[in-house]
């Protein structure tokens, strides 16, 4: 295996340069989010991030599952450079240009289910979720949208109203968008009835049909159900195999559009371009962002042709489909199709096995689960009760950072592993080892 010059901790982080920058940040930046640990980035290459004091980290956070091709992949950088020589902006709502059409063709060609498909481009995940809500209401003439507990769809008003991941994400912002209902996701890992998804006989969706449809809502009033094929922010929860097919069956039966929010689980992260493919799910609308352009801002709403029919002027965006972001996305898609999707599936499956074997010795590890390189490790007070242990999780994240591994949290007390899709077995082994040691050190 090749030698690596990372992780490399020269002095305990945060070093003096990092501390100086954090002080400036505290004086002038909006303090809306307490960071898990004080990483101050200087630059990154591939799966390595170097901080302003010369410490090098193995990046298993990828800017919240964004830098799919790693930091500054040469092909992506070259594509961005070439586009910056031609034009930086034109507005895809008002004018035509080639690369945005090429990207739409690429996504439409690969979309999960029979086409034809059309694509609308925006700048972020929340923006495409907003577009999906508008489109679903417009096309069905219905108002209600059903989302799932644990879901995260973004922080703008429509997207926030669908989000049900943490109360703080909504607290103080009411009134939210009306006619949004929530029901239970396939929370197999916390299910008191059956903890083994493969043999599960419990129909999570009976809660939707019997409770919601049977008591409060006639399904003919529902415009859309929005679902993350693998729940992200809510804890990297993989539903049991029957959940999404059954949801598709139900929505079809009642003329309800099915929106697959693949902002986090899409673009190859799970070992398929679309996570929906793992479940044979054929949604009506798919939302994409995060990994799509390896770090440049871009969101894509992909919908079946008969659904993507707007009133002329009924939707648009000044920056959506920016040509520089699109150039990065085209290079990203080429790399994904050229081997990175397959790499994510292979390295991810091996890493999940390795984590299960290594972390099983820690009573504080309640579960290891995932698909491809979308992996969650539950931190619990004790494995028997599976009681979440959020403070312990925070300490493990910080300890891993001090040892040169960048991770993030999600859910109540899950550690999320979301590395760039370029990592190899050596990177995966290093991450498993450091996480194992960090848990050992914190729980000793
Ligand atoms: C599934 C999902 N949808 C939507 C969003 C919102 O994306 P953005 O932060 O780009 O607005 C996120 C962000 O984490 C997400 O994970």
C-alpha cells in the first residue's frame, strides 16, 4: 500500500493559527451553529485536509457529504478553470447554454425509473425541495405534503416545515407552511418490535394507512410524500427492504406523487448513483444537491416529463445551473460513472464489516449500519437499552479529531462516516482504527 502523509498531528489542535482565526470568527460571524470541534482549514487534496497549523486529517466528513470526488480533484479543477475562461454566469432561466443541457441529459439518462425525465437546476438542497413542493401542488391541485419523523429537507420555510429531525431546527420560526403532516419512517434500529430489518414483519406504513388515513386525512388530499431513501441527518437510517416499495404502491394507488430526497444519499454515495436503485424505487421526483458538483453550489430537481410541467414563468432561479457549478458537476458525473460509484460500494461494504468487527468490543456502540459510504455508528449508554448518549458521541468526535480523523454527528447520538468516494482500503482501515481508538480512549 502507498505511504500516506496523513493523518499527521504536529501539535495538539487547535494550534495558535487556528485559535487566532476562531477569535476573529467569534467577533464577526453569525454564531448560529456550535461546531463539533475547532478545525480551521488551510487546504485539502483528495481525502486529506490540512489545518492552518500544519496538522493533516483524514476527511470522513467531506463538508457534510459534499466533496464526492475529494478535495480539488484535478479533473474537477480543470473543468472549473476552463469554464471560468468562457463565462461565469448567464442565467439558465433566461438563456440557453450547452453544459447545463449536457448535465440535464446525463442526469435524465440515469434517473431511477422509466423516462422521459426533465431537470430544473437551483443552488442548494433546500431550494430544490422548495421547487418539489411547488411542483407537486401545482400538478396535483392538492395541498397536503407528508414527510417522515427524523427527516431533514432543509432550512427554508417550505423545506423546514417538512424537516422533523430536531426541534431546534423549527423552534421560534412559526408559523410554518401549513398542510404538512409527519409519520413514522422505517426506524428498524429503534423498533421495539423487531430489530432485524431483514426478517421484519412489522409494516411501518400501517401507521400511515391506518392511523393517518384512518383518522385525519383522506389520501385524495395529499399532493406528495417526500422521503429520504436512506435517512441522513436523522441518523443514517437504512429502511428495511419492503418499506420504500410499499410506499410506492400506496402513493400510486392514491394518485400521490412520490418525491425521493436524494440530496444526501444520492450521487453515488451509497454505491449506486441514486439510493432509490437499491430498493427498486421509481419516484416521480428526485431532489439532488450536496455531492453533485464536488463542492460547488448546485441543486437539481429531476422529475418525470409528465410531472415537470410548470406554468410559463411559474418557477425560476437567477443562479440555478450556474455554468461553473455545472462544469464541476459534469466532471463529477464522469468520475462517478468512471469508477467512483463502484468504489463507494466496495470500500463501503468492507468498511462496514470492519467497523462491526472492531467496534463490537465497545459496549457504547449500539449499532453499525449503512450503504456504501453512508455509514452510521450509534453511540449508546449501554447496548442492551440502546439509550442514546449524545454527550459521549460529542467527546468521541472531538477525540477522533485530535487523532487526525474528521467525522460528524447525525441523529440523536450517531456518528456519521461520509468520506469522499475516492477513498481506498488504506483510508478506510485508518478511519476504523482511529475511531476504535477514540472510542476506547473516551470510554476507558
Ligand atoms: C436529505 C437532505 N435534503 C435537503 C437538505 C438541504 O440541503 P441544503 O443544505 O443544500 O439546503 C439536506 C442537507 O443536509 C439533506 O440532507
